[in-house]
C-alpha cells in the first residue's frame, strides 16, 4: 500500500504545533495514546531509544520535541508507514537522528541490528483475539492476530536494554495484569503503573506500564493523570498534551 499521494495524507500538529505529522486521512491515525506514551518515557538528552511499531512516527517525534539530542531507532513492519515515519522525521528536522527499520518485531535478525539502548517503548497490538477493525493497518495495530504476541514484543524491546534501562508500554487498563507479567518474564521488573483517568472518580481506560531491566526495587502505582475537567482538558493534561511536559511522577 502506498501513502505517497497527497490526497491520502493529512498534516496534523501535536504538542501545540511543535510536532508536524503527516498521517493517513483514514484508518490508522495517531492521537492521545501517542502523546501520553511519549510523555512517560524517562529519557535524557543524548540517550539512545527504540520504538516498536512506530507507525508514522508520532511517539518518537513527541519524545524528541521534549528531549533534545536523542538517537532514535524505530521498527515498523508496514513499508508505507516506515517510509512515512522517515518523511516525518525529515519534516521535523531530525532525520539525521532517526533510523527506521522495516521488519517484524519478533525477527531475530532485527534484534541483531539494534545497538545497546537506554529506553524502549511501544503501543503494541494489545488484543490477542476478538473482532479487529475492518481497516487493515488499524487492525494490525490493535489485534495481534497471527502476529507476535505481547510477550514477543516485550522480549525484543527488553533484550538490547542496558541495566536499569526502561521498557514502557501503553495499553487498555484491562490488560495491565497480563502486561506486568510479560514485563517480568522479559526481566524488566520494578514496574511503575500510571493510570489515565477520563475524569476524577471514573475508572481508568488506559494505563502506562514501565519496567526496568534487571530492576530489583518495589513496584509503584503513580497517582496518574486526570484527563478531563468541565468541558475540556484538565490543567495537568494540558501541560502534557499542549505544553509537551513529562508525566508527573509522585
């Protein structure tokens, strides 16, 4: 599938315009999850990071807008999306810092192509079964189907990490127990859970899980982020979604 035609793409802006993002007008489109995931990665300037399943590049571009000087490796199995991620890196002036690899996240050859990493992250296909969306790329992003399961994603993302490097996943809240066990199986413990509450007093629909390679400390549940107040975003959510800030940890 080609996404080269201008009529198939829309240019959107994230982080109050700091990130320019070309993405398909229909089907697989980045949004809230991408920005929240980027805000939860504890990267520091000059470090090396990996995104699994980068799509059009929204997550790593939001992270780079907050943390300068990163070296980014990204993996995408759809050639059209991999090309679009490279195009978006150039559009945002960071092409020299970004390497987008085409391939399946579970491919051993792909693992051998990766350097040692400080952090890795993904918004992986989180449903092992059920009815996927009709659009093929969107289905591949949400349903594992016959592809790699969550454990395979975690193994690949964890293997190149330096000791105490972090692996972050954003998932539906109903998958957090399975994902926690998966992180531990990939030798990423000291798990930090950050819930995203639609409104105060409502159950979380999304969570961010972060494990640390060979970590030995206690697990933590963060206070999380309330997304909406009144008719709009909460002040704390605005600081992340528009201000480009990191998720608060407390």
